C-alpha cells in the first residue's frame, strides 16, 4: 500500500476542510496515515429485522492499532424520509482520508464504492420511501416477505447483491476512480443528520473487538454483518453455522452450543416479558457476559482437535448432507437454537450408533446396519425439514 506523506494532525485538518459545509454528520478523525484499507470482505446480508429499518453497509474503521471492520447492519433511521449515504475512504496527495457517512433526503457521493445490497457505487436501489412507509426492493435486499409486506421487485438495478472480494474499499489512485455526479454534489449540500446513537455504539463495539481488527483477522472479520445493532445472537448463530458447514464443529459440540444459545434466548424473553418488553441495564450486562462466554466457547470448539469427518462413502455423504442442511437452517434463521440442538442430538446419536457398529465389525457396516442407519437418517431428514418449514424463525 502507499505511504502517507503528511503528519496525522495535518491530515485531520484536510479532512475537516473537505467535508461538505452544510453537513452536521459525525466527523470521523480516525485517518490512516500509513496504508490504505483492506479489500471489502465477502458476506451475506441478514434478513431485515423490522419494518422501517434501512441497511447500512459494513466498512473499515481506523484506530491506532490499524483497521477494524464495522459490520454491515440494519438500523432504524433518525426520521421518516431520510436515506443513508455510506462513508468511504479517499486517497489523494499521498494520504487516505475518511469521509463520514450521513443521513439525508437523497443519497450523496460515497466514492463509487460497490458496497452491495443496493449500494452499487451510485445511489441506493434497495428501497424507497412512499409517504411514511419504506418499501423494500427484494431483488437486492434480504427481506422476509411473510413478515414485511411493503416490498417490490426491480431487477433492472441489479449489479451485485453480494459484495465480491475484488471490490476496492477506497476511492482514488489504485482504487475506484469515480467522481461525484451533479446530483450527488447537490445531495451533499442538503440538510444532513449525523449517525444515530445506535450506529455510533455499533462502531465503538467493533472498534473494541479484537476479532474485528484486520491485524487479527487478516481482512476476514468474524462478524461481517448483523441483523441489528444488538444482534449478537445472529452473529453467534452465523459462526455456529459456519462451524457446522466446515466440519469444525461436531454434532455434539453444536448440540451443546445451541442448547446454551436456546437457554439464553429463553432468559432474554422472560426478562423482557417481566419488564414491559425491555431489558434493564443490569440484565443487558449479564446477557453480554453470557454472550462473551458463548463466543469464547464457539471459538474454542471450532479450533480444537475435534472435527466432523464423514468420509466419501454413502453413509458419510448422507451425514454430511444432513449437516449442511442444518447449517443452512441455522444461518437463515429457519431453525431456532433449540430446534438445531434437537436435530444435532439426533445426528450425534446416529454417529454413535455408526461408530459402535463399525467397531463391532472391523470398521465396516453390514448391509442390514446400513439399511437401519438409512432409516434413521430418513427420520432425521424429515425432522430437519419440518423444523425449517414450521413458519417460525429464530428469535432476535
């Protein structure tokens, strides 16, 4: 990457000078004076958690230790009728400057960066305001239409609905070379609103999480996207799903983790019910500690010596397929933690049965044992299907 030529204080002064005069957006002074940001990571967009929420794409922030990834997230806008203009890094005169994002009636210039999910480099095509309701374009954003009905489909705007790994994360020489269009310049001079307190809290949380630091994750953050600012449970489920799919988590480990997640979800539900739908500060602190412990357990289980390897035989292929279906159900929210724990318990029992049969027969399975296992896998398959199609989704 390019070396910066100017001292940090002078860089900040330049950044302040270049911000639009009428903008009241939060001014980010975290400027890299040494290297440019990593490329944008590949990630899937979680479903919109509530009507009226607007997607804000992920980006690389800066702290003294280097870049850190702020996950893309659905957020409630500060008022009806405003849209989000993402922030972006710009390279010029030997330095990288951060241009802060803001809310406004129109989407301004965000460096031509293809953040995906409606932010293809120019404007925003993921939805539009119609009166006091926000309508979602399901061609480019992930919305559960059985829950949110104010949607439409416009496929003509599709460029990429998923960020791809060859997209640059900065504007300027060596990156995206787009320049502001007249309508984007006009939008920059409209009345703007700074990021909400939830957005600032979201960024600060990412800043303090070492797993989000590029120096730790090498440009592949563990939490790339969230369904909402307080959506740690969604993140945990995504990490578990990845572990199931890759074989880093065995059926037994997954059952244990999902059981803990289900217990925590029940605790949160009961606490909210007892407090008019909210959590007290003490309850939030307790939940955060429990999620921290669960996060450590997920990491440890994914990095221990245990892996789920099923082999290339017919039985192994069938078990691998079942695990992939469970992983997909967990990732999409079609399977709740308790349902996933139940399914993995079933799989763990089948695995034990197979291991016992192989041990009794010199490492092989008899035709009758294969038939019995196939029947049990049929039952497991029906269980997975029923739990993924029972019209419930994992709580957020």
